[in-house]
C-alpha cells in the first residue's frame, strides 16, 4: 500500500525544496526513526554538554620582566622598556601595552584584543621577545615571560578550613593538612589550578642583633651565606625596626635543619681563631612566617542562640579550585566535593571543620535548569495558543517540532565546542517564537487545503506535498531574512561581542533547523493525525451514489 502511495507521490511535480523534502519523507520508514534519534541525541547532549553560569570570555595577554642589576629607573625606561614596547607593537591583535621601570628591573604588560586566541597570543609574545634578545643591553638578565591565566583564574569551588571550637590545632598543622588536600584536588580531572589564601607556614626565625654583628666585624651577607649552606631557599631579608634594639629577621625554609639547635650552631665566621656561631649574634626561634601579615577569617554564628547576630571570627585557610576552560562546572564541582568527603572523618579527628563558601557548579546547574524550565513553559504556552487557533491535532504537530529543532541546535553547539550557559539559553529563548513560524505556516496551509472545496477529489497525501511545496519559497525567504538580521551580531567586538556570540551562532542554526524539521515532519505527522472534514466525505459519497443511479437509469 505504502509503496503504491510512494510511487504516486513520486509523480507529483514540486518546485521547491519544501516539496522535495515532504515527498521524500512522507512514506519513508526512516522518518519516525529519525524523529526518535533527534530527540534522543538532544536529551543526551543536554546531559553531557558542559554547563556554566556565564560564558568564559577569552582574554589574553602577558607580562615581560627584564632584570638589569645596578640600573636606575631612567636607564631601565630608555634601554629596556621603550625599545621593548616598540617591538611588541609589531604584533597584530594587541590592544594595550603598559610599561613600568623601577630600580634594576623593567616590566611591560601586554593586553590582546578580547576574543584573540590565548595560545596563539602567548606564542606570538614569546617569539617576539626571543627574536629581539640581541637588542638587550649588556648585563641584562634572561627575560621572564608570564602569560595571563584569566580564563582559568576564576574559582568554581572555595572551601574554608578552620579549627573547631575548643580545638587545639595550630595554624601550621592546619596548613599542612590543607596542603595535603590541595595536592589531592590537583589530581582531579579538569581541575586547572588550586590556590590557598590565609595560610601560615612554619619556619625558623633568626633575629640578628646588629650591635653584636658590628662587634664581630661581620656583615649580613656572611650570615645569609652560612644559613644558605643548610637551607636551599632563603627568600628574603626583612627589616623590622624597633626604637630600642634594631633587629633584622632572616628567614629560611627547613631543609637540612631539624631543630633550633642546628640553626644556632651554624658557624658564620671565625674571630681571632675561634668560631663564631649564629647564636652569638642572633636569637633563633621556631615559629610562624612572621613576614606574612595576611590573614583570612571566617565569621561563625552561635547556633545555640536563636536569632543570634553576634558571631566569632576565626582564622581560616581557603582552598580555591578552578576548572579548565570549556569543561563542565557541575561535574568538576561534584568531583571536588566527593574528594572532600573522603577527608571528613580524618578532619573531624584533627578538630578541623570546613565550609563550602562557593559552589559555582550548583549555581550553574540551577541557572541552566531554571532556563530549561522556562523553555518548557514557553513551549506549553505556544501549544495552548495553537489549540485555540488551529485545533489540538495541529497544535500537537507544531509542539513536536520545537524539541526536535532544539535537539539539532544543541548538538551542533556541543560539537562546535560551546557550553550551556545563560547566554546560550537566552539565544534559544529568543529564537523560540521564530522556530515555530515555519511549522505553523506549513500546518496552516495543509489545514486550509484539507478544508477547501477541491480537496474532495484529491488524495490526502497529495494535499500534504502540494500544501508544503506551495509555501516553500516565501517561508525560505522570510527565514533567510531573519537569519541575516542575526549575522551582524557575530562581528561586534570587545566584551559585548564575546557575550553576544552565542546568539549569532545558535539562532541561525535553530532557524535553518526549523525549516528542515517543518518540511520533513509536519507533512508526515499531518498525514497521520489530520483527517478530511466529514461533510466533504459525505458530499463525495452522494456524488458517487448519484452517478451510480444515473448509470442504472441509462
């Protein structure tokens, strides 16, 4: 039966792609399979597609640091900063260059135009500096090139660790434990970087008595060298001024040093044949990094008192976790929290409590789910309106096309590396009213043809193809006109352009998909669900009866 129908359909002359698609799929057994496939692929894409609250804007740039020991700021500016700025202006895509000259070092910051590829920009910056190494003055050290990591600097999860009430855990023990957790977090898939804020490390503090130092005719440099023999990293010398006693604190990082005594017994020099120990000129204590004046605190409410506005401030360490660009914030945040749960009992025993102060994954998921809910509400409103305008069967056909169109658009967005975020979903909401246009036009024309007087003598499937083909050309032109109004948005520059990109990328795809879906599925579903009006059938029946009677009379 369907083969004969298909043969009959094949003979119909069509003038537009609309009619060609309607002809090809009206009796094709693959049409329902294609419908199920599209809906399934849309649902799977919705699950696996990376979710973010906001799109990650691509901002690239970097800093070039050139040390020139023994130079003044004026010298650095003339022989390092200005020549470097001139050379960097040769790179395409740079928006701003900022130079800074201080004693012994020149710093140049470069910012590329928003939207420039980060990896390409970093490579261009590195190449340009390396190509012009011969222009650096004598005595200049190897330039340090540090690219900006803005796209991976925004943390998606922050966790505050703090001592429980009554806990005797020290800041150093807290830091050690949080650092262990940080190392584990770094191993989680799609985690880009982790940072600690408010941490305080344990170290040996050497307070040098400047009076004794001059008494032994020693310099601070000798003491530094002596300590460096034991400690790999002696980062700096910090001056701490006191009215009565002038002291200098030299701090080192523990390496071969195992106790305060080890440090005290470091021989710094010999004086009249006798060794001078560090304890002779300095006080050595084991303590915290007193040069670090940064503290992070958390306010805790007293849960025992209802409506308590008073809160206690406790020192804490915040661990922040960032994700790689283009990955799913929801999945990465869930993995981080799962890893944290593994430490729950251990932290409990140590007297450490923690609080998740930011969970970008939950916010991203909530934002996406809320917009999906709004999307479904909008589809329902369209369906109800169409019931009153055309009828429930027609409404059902048009309503089916919306998820099929969105499925195609989502899938294409996914394979082109986009994420689901508020702007992407806004693009879908914006295009939703436009998406049903083609399907409504096709179903309305089919409805009109079915109810016209000459439909009595036509087969229903013939009506489907002719009605679809008839409106093909104007519908194509109208849709193309709307697509062309969206295209200029793709050329908007700067931050606004980056934010708006999902609209010109997704709306034209959705509109083109709406045409194809309308031409394939609307005639197919109309053929299955719609019927010719009964009065036409009766009229047709009477005509046959009358002609039969006339023949008998003859």
